[in-house]
C-alpha cells in the first residue's frame, strides 16, 4: 500500500488549495512537499498583493467576503461596478491578444467567484477591501477597478499563513526542506510517487496520485535565458528563489506536454534600487505601478511605451518586460506635484530624486543623453493637456497627447508643469513564467501523445496556456486556487479509485 493517497509538490496558494481540496474530497493521507525551509515557505504567494479578480453581477454579492466594508469605507458599494463573466473573459482575451486557452480560461472565469468564496469558507482565508491596490479616490468617493475589490487580509503573507493553518488543521502533513527530484512511474505508466531529497538524503515517497503545484522557472537564470531571452536572463526576481523549474522538468521527463507561451512571463515594474531578489520582509512593496500618471524614460532619454495605454493593472506585466529590453534594463518614472497624491503607497519604500525644474531633475538622473531626456520632456509637454480638459484618474479618460508625437500617450496625458518634480527608478522584476504543461478540464496532465497521464495533476503557475505576453492583475491567485481545487478533487477521486482497484486485486 502506498504511503499517501495524494502527494502535493509545492506549498504556494495553488498547491495548498489542492491539498485542502484533496482532504475535503475524501483523501485521508495527504502530504505537501515544500522544498524551502519553514522560514522561506509559501512560494510566490508570500510576495503577492493578495488581490483576487473574480466575476460578479451585483456588487452586493461580495458582501459576505468583506462584511465590515460598509462600516470602514463610506458609500462602499457606490464605487463598485458589476464585473460579469463576459467582462472577465473579455479582459483575458484582450490582454492576451486572443490567445488564452479557450477551455481553461472559461473554467477560470466561470468558477472565479465560487473559488474565492471557497477560499474564504473552506480555506478560512479572511478577506478585506483591496483599498491600497485597486482603488482611486475621485470627488471624495472611492472608485474600484472593475473585478478587483477584494484581497486576502494582510495580502500574500496573510493568504499564505491562512492556507498553511487550514491545511494543518485538516490533517495535511507538510514536509519542509524536501525537494522533489523526479516522478516515479509504475509498469502501467501511472505516476505513483516522488523521489525526494531532504536532510536525510534521497528517498522515494509513494502515492496513488501526485499534484504538481511548484511554480515556474522564473528563478532559474539558465532557463530564463534559454526560453525567454538574454534580457530576462538578467532580470531581478520579485518572488521566491526556489522556483527553479523542477516540477516542469520532472513532468516532462515522464512525457508531459509543454504548453503555452514558454517565451513569456509576468515582469512587474519594480524599484531598480532593489537587489537580485526582492527582500522577503518587503513582499510586494518593490512595485512601481503608478507610471500611468508619469512620463517614463529610458536611459537614453526617450519614451518607449504608451504609459496611458490602459489602466496599470492591465499593462504592468508587459511593461516590466519592456523596461528589461531598454539600455541597462532601467527606466525613470517622472511625476509632477499635481499627481503625487495618486501614487501607490508602495512608492514610499524608496526615496525619490526631487528637483524644482525639469532641467535640474534631468541633471540628477543617470541618463546617457541628458539633452535628449530634456528634449523628450519638453516635446511631451508641448503635446500634453491641462487638468481642466477632462482629467479623470479613476478610469481611462481619453485625455491624450495632441497629434504630432511619434509615441502618443492615450490617457492621463497631463503636462509636467507643477514643481517640485519627482523621479523614481524602475526595472523589470520577473514574477512568474507563462510556459507550463497542458492539462485537461479536470487538471490532469496531458502527455505528448495527447493522452492524459494517469495519476498526475497540475495547478498554479505550472498550468500553461492561460496567459500570453500580458496578464490582468489578480488573475494568478484565482487561477491557482481554481485549478488547485480541481486538481485536489481529481487526485482524491483517482486515489480512491486506485485504492479500490488494489483492494479488489
């Protein structure tokens, strides 16, 4: 008899959702393998902002998740727009250029609200309004980004702690410092265990089913360079250093099919002053996402993206990568004093460079061509608009630069004309990779022969095909929990069936 019914490899949001789901679905012996030591546990979840994108038709449907919101935020529901399933799927289609997997994206969208409520009720994840991440104050009223109202309480740190606590209360065994090395396969081709390395050496853990939820390859410089490119090879890593692509390699070693955009990744603009790995204690506070209210210049003194193309929560994943392609993988975000009150609180983790004139500011920054930088800012101001022409930070306002600019700014194009001026550095911080494995609608891994692999399931960042080139904020955690829940349930059923077969033999 195997040692376990279900082995879950990984210990982030998706993996722990799978473990909790497996227990909920009847699996008695469930173990989570966490490669990291206990003090580094939780994968990328710890670094996340904890925000959850899900569909709802009436804003009051979210009330049970945030029961005190009306007491804490005046006219809370007045600033929330409905976010239908069609809205959600439309956003996924738009940001991925229509390439999101048609089956998986529909599963994600259709299950999104139910998943978040399941996280709250079964996972015992407390939630709160995502005030500092997805809200803007307009005329003294809080306006929420569509679909992004709720987050885990205490963000990713709280989400991770809640999942671990619930898993342990349900009797899930968690083994820290236990690195998965390879998958065991029996003579029938069924995955039946995991070879691991821990402080005692190499051993094999056996099970009726295995769920892979151990993330992508964003922390592996060789794989980043090989699959995404040299610019990404040198990127700073925004999350855990333990996501080295082990699970993807292990699964493909037993015939799993690679799927999705292996050349793509989520690369958030973060402070260029941070180290190669974002400090664990600072979680997601390296982010620099208020560029929609700024002008962003590369080190040659030129603009390279339309900062106002869309709301930052729809462009940040690709703009971080765009910065990495610029000289020195660095940019400067330049704000005037009219918009400083709109900057995310996370900007407070860096000290800006400040000057009373644009000329003085340019001289303080490390541009390779300061004259070009000043010329770019002056050209922008010549085509930018005044605040009284319809500026609205709560939505795409259509306040675009006037004709004549090679690269326009299509929304929020205010002049830089109110000193003092503030500049913040930015680079691209890679969060997760888009390439993964092909799975069925039951989260079972598909082989390169187009047949499902018995006993092997997948969730989280290892699922390929959902995201291409870009990413809508808050989708990753909901996707992880959605497919984690499905994978855990499917693995528990497979384990029960396998146990029945063994008993009958």
